[in-house]
């Protein structure tokens, strides 16, 4: 039991393991999330993000290791912890035969709120997620983005200490994603602790103060989006396409060797990691190579991600 | 557990009632009108040929059977697709699981909802048959209690079954090999003494038979074939074992 309440992490995991039969989904991870933080689990499908989230949301018991949520043990105090969590699951589980508003008022009752309080919060949250004009309509005709916003509103009904979002914008169109990010950013500004999983790099960069990259059930990197880019990538990336590319990109990569810090031949283009992109391009031309297109851009989390978790497709 | 102003199982019941408020008109026919039509056609139509069974007119004899079998069918019907659906398609149970609602509360809330549905249907039915002069004893007031017990005794094990299957085609097996034989061989339409001795045990294990006999003894003011405590005991056994099984199955399924 820690007596430093102010410094106590809301989520604390040490050597956390989750096994399903012979399969080990989470292979001993350490995580700490501080109050007010926006924390992300980044990783390809099957990295163990969702299994970790399910343990944090107290619906799946850890196989071994230590896990404390809000200073409590999820196995013993699961009900008390869940009363203070807001969960936005990956698969929508709204009640399609209830109205938008009823979805919130019904959910409020699960937390023991009075009917009047449930109605008050429902109206306030519908305002917040910009669904007030749909309050009386059924859930089924709503768009994917509206449903997700409603799910987030529902996750907020108990004024939770931590909001858990599992792939919050998967399957949404760009407009819907940006609206959702903007709303989540507001939540963050209010001081709500956000924990999310995502495989979208832009989402992680937009929302997370700090994140861990998971791969194969383990944490392979940890830090702020910026610090991860600084640690695992160069400041800039040059994307080169060659007219006769495709099969000969590996040959080009050999010819580019020594320019920048690292050369990564892809089927359709060659990536050149360098702190000064323009200087690298000059060096390419200096070697007499004539790419058909050149793009110099800042390194993103995606570069870090692909570097750390590899380019092999995981289904 | 001081969680707030309402017990989680009541909150679950409220969700069912909110849903039912949109559907109740559709259910009026199957739960009120149909059993009454049934009594009229079987009791008066078939009864006209049969005359009396065990010393009473066939209508009076069949009424307690029909009321119990209405409760039975309602308990089964509302515990199959809707339960599997809330696991698989709607995922409402997963939504509840993310809150202070525990799997036991989900089971209890569902059973409370069924008790409401069955009790209202039984009361309406009793009111109608009162005018057919089919209730011959003041003990008939115990029928809602018997039907409540039957509801839990039936719905709980069916919920446990629904919570342990992956595909709704399994319900066909349940209907074919459990529900239909139970409905036919539980003394609803004829005394089970008419059954070959080999088939009679089907009735003895069926919760429906025990409640049919209890209801019949209540409307006719006669003693049931077994001691009342034995009939009630069998129903209680089904109810308790079924509820424990359902709670276990719900916990397992929402855990993984």
C-alpha cells in the first residue's frame, strides 16, 4: 500500500502475463499510468493490446504478475474498480432497440445512479458528443461515427477516473475520426485519464502523451511519440521511387548504402532515413542515380512502428 | 455493497422493461389471447366430446394445465434467442460486464423480468377463466406462486444452455427433444396415467408436470398425486440447480 497518494499511478502492472491455454497473449509487461495522462498501447493485430485492456478493465483475470488499478486488486475488487472505469470497447455493444438517450439512462442505472441523475448526465453527454438532436432516435440508423460517439458518451456516464478506449476510431471515415479526436482531446484537457489501444500512428501521435509499442505480447519500446521518433528513427525520411523500381529496389538500396543512417528497400520504393533529407537527396544525385520521384518528409511514428514491429503482415 | 440507489439486478430488470415497453403490444396476443382461445377450443370443443375427466368437466380439468404450460412456454421462449443474442449479436451482457453489474446480477435481472411477464399473463388468464366458471377452489390464488416457481425452474436451466452454445441451431434440439416432449407428456391435456409406464418418468422429471399437478389441485381443490412438498421440492431443485448453472455459465462466458 502506497501512502504517496498524489504519486500513486492509476494503473500499475509488473510482469503481467495472460495465457489462453497454450497461447500466451501477454508475456510479462510493466506499465504505469499517471493521473491525467493519455496513454497508448500501440501495436499490430495480435500484439496483446486487447488482452491487456481486458485485464485493466477487470473482465479478464491476469494469469500471473501484479496488476493494481486505482490502487486496488482487479480480481478481488473488480466491482469497485469497474464502478470508476469508463469502457469503450472495440466492438460496439449499444442496445439497438433502445433510443440514443435510453442507451445512456439505462447504462447509468448499472452504476446505481438515480433516474434523475441519469437523465441529467445523459443530456449533458449527448451535448458533449454532439448527438442531442438524435436523442430520441433509435441506434440502428446511426452512422459508425455517431455510434462510437454514443459509446464514448456511455463510457462517461459514471464520471470515470479512467476511460479505456479499445481502437476508438477503427472503421470510421476521416471526418468522423477527426471529430472524435477533437472530443477525446477535450476530455484530456478536462483532466480525464485516457488509456487507448490503436494501430493508427496518427491517432497515437494526436492523442497520447506517452505510449508503449507492443509486439508479440511484449513491450518493445516506450516513450512520448516525439522521443520514440528521436530514439528509433532519424528526423527525416526520404522516399525514392525509381522508374525501373519494383524488382530492382534491393540493387538500388545497395547503391545508396552509406547515405543517411539506414536504407530500407520496399517493393514500390526505397526509404532513406537521414537527419537532413535534402542533403541525402543531393548525395543520391551525386551518385548519379535518377529517381522518378523524391519525397522528403518528417519521420512519423509509423516509421518507428514499422521499424520495431517489422513489415510482415499479421492477420 | 453500497454502490448507489439501485441494486444492479434491478437495473438489469429495468433494461428489459424498457425494451419490453416497445414490444408489449406484440406479446399480448401470444401471452393473453392465445391461451384463452386454446381453452375455448380445447375445453369447450374437445371437451364437448370427452365429457368429464377424473370427475370434472374437461374445461375445468384443462385450465390449470394450460396456465402452467403458458408459463412454461413463456419461460423457455424468452430465455433462448434473446439470451444468446445478448451474448453474440447485441453484446449487451458484455456492456453490462464493464460496469458494477456482475454475471449473477444479469441472471437475476433476467429472471425478475420473466417473473413479471409470466405473472401478468397468469393473472390475466385467471381473470378470464373465472368467468368460464373454471376455478373451483380458493386455493387458485396460489397459482401465480406455482407459476413463478415454474418460471425459474424452467428459464434458469434454459438460460444456462443458451449461454453455453455458439450457434442458434442448437435451440432446435432443445425444442425437439426437451420442450415438445415435456409439453406433451406433462399431464396438460390428459392424465399421465394414460402414458405407458415406460414414458411416465419423463413427466416425473419435468418441472411442468409438477406445476400442472399443483395448479390442478389448486383450481379443483383436490390433493395432488404426490405430497405437495414433493412437487414443490422438485421445482425448487430445478430452480436452484438451474440458477447456479446459469450463473456459472454466464460467468464463464463473460470472463475469457
